[in-house]
C-alpha cells in the first residue's frame, strides 16, 4: 500500500512509503512524540502532480490511484469549528479572473495531550469488532475516533467519496449510543466546508497510543 506522510513542520511537503498501515501505526506509537508538531499525519491516493500546495488542501488523484479506501472520523460534539468569515478575500480582479488572498488556519501548539476517555474507548472496542472496519484508532486527543473502510468498486471523484463516507459513517455512528460524537466533515462554523479543505483533501494524524486496530475487512458495496 502506498501511504503519503507529512507533519506540521514539513507541510506542504510530503514523503511516501510502500508499506502497510500496521507498520506505520506501530512505528508511530513506538517512537512517541514531543508535541503536536512532531506527530506525523498520513493520507492515501494523493495527487503528486500539483506544483502549488498549501497546508490544508491536498487533493486526491482518482485517475492514477485505485481509490477504494475511505478514511473518516467521529469527533466530539464539543469541538469548536473554525471561523472562515475572513479566510478568503478578493484583493484584485484581472478580467474574468479573481485574485484571492487566502488565510489558512495556523495550528498552534495548543494540543493538551492525550485524554483517556472511558466512553471513547468503549466505542473504539465496538468499532474494532465490526468486520466492515478496515482500521480504527483513538485520535491523539483521546476524544475522537478515526476509521477506514474499503469499497468493492473504485471511487471516481470527490462526490462519490463523500457520499459513501457519510452513508457508511452514519451506520458506524450507531455504536455511539450516547450521541457524543458527530461525523467529521471539516466544516466551518457556518456548516460549509472549510476553505478548500474537506475529508477528501486532508491528512490525518496517526495514532499515538496502543488503541489502534487493523484487519482484513469485508468490502462494502459502493453506493
């Protein structure tokens, strides 16, 4: 499996390895990390051809890659959504071309470390036992759950990716009996996708505890 890797210091640059999720997860947990900037992030199926990149937008290449694995997250409801009111500003216009100034969010070292949450751990145990789940783990905050699943047919675009993510994500969210989680959508506080970023175009933080699981999962029917 081809896995793309980066961290907050390296972005927007990245590296890639032909390896397995088990190997990457185990290595990251074993080596530990000093702060949020040294914890690596991973992504799949990235578009290597783009010359212009930034820290938020890393789109997929649905032509060069056989896109079948969907990565998502259940996040805690208490999380504050970013304010994108002033993220994009038109500074000039050249004919029918708009010249924009985009201010992307800066992730400060405000990460307070891992919080061992009993309820999150319970939902994790239920997810890992589901034969449809390819992988899952508790996020570095200890308050979220990241997961992946595989479809039986190739995904051809962002719309198909997001549609299948939401459809099956709602199924897996049924394990959250107390309704403490929400499906992560990378949305701003107005509900729209954060500027140029959504679940198809981001990197995900790797696990930093032993609460992770990878299996040979059942392939799900592409909707």
